[in-house]
C-alpha cells in the first residue's frame, strides 16, 4: 500500500457522510433516463449514490478500501446497487466507450483527461468539478499542482462540447457564489 493510499484511508476512516458535488446537483436534469455511469475517485460515494438513485448502472472507483467499504454499506442502506471497487484510475483507467456518464470531483490528474474523453460513449456526459488556483478561501489542497489554472478544464477537455461551465474566481462579491472551484458538464459528440 502506498503512502498516498494510507493518507486517504486514514481520512476516510474518520469521515462520516458526504454530499453530492454541486456540478451534479445543479445539472442532474441533464442525466439520461438510463445508461452506465462511473464515479472516479469516488471517496465516500455521494455522487455514485445519486447516480444509482437516478436508475443508472453505477460504478464507483477509489484507491481507498476504507472509502469503498463505507460506500458499499451506504448503498445497501439506501437500497441501491453500486458496483464499488478499489481501483487506481491512473494506472487502470476506464476502457474506450465504456460509460454514458463520468463524474470527477475534487480529483485532478491531468494526464487522465484523454482516457476519460475516450471512455465516454457518443453523447456521453462528463461532469467535472475541482479546485482552482484562483481562490478566496483556504479550502482544498495547497499544492498548485492539484488545482486548476484559470480556464484549464476547457483546455483539458477541448474535444468535448461544453454544455455548462462555471468558474467565478474573484469577480464581484466574493462572499457569495461558486468560489474556489470550477465546474463543467461536457458531451462527447460523434466524430
């Protein structure tokens, strides 16, 4: 087990509940009535539970066995089916055209963007939300390598059609709005 996995296992051992990401909550009306979904680096799996409750065949991957065990318990308690697996998505990314929906929140591995794009089926949707370098609080990682540059999501997934994009930075009243993160919903079009 790596020190990275040990860190996340320790964090999830202490964690209780989690809430679905804002990008998914605000845009769940874009979800299809059926299909296969993947929650990448799922943590405690709040996104996966929402996807499963939406009647999607849902897979959830995380490198932490603690997080996956807790997700399995929560799925059972919620009466939904989630295929939860301990899987390092960086070393074992999803295969081409294997999902209709992919959700990534508060996880950033830039080199994975091409595989995530390829893993979407035609008309598949990517829901992505993570931290930005432009921020107004101390929330999130301090290491800028784990934070997006301004507009970076648009560049990383330029092969996809953007349906929703939000990144407010420090514009206007910084005590309100969607700060410290960027969100995007994008669709894979036929070539």
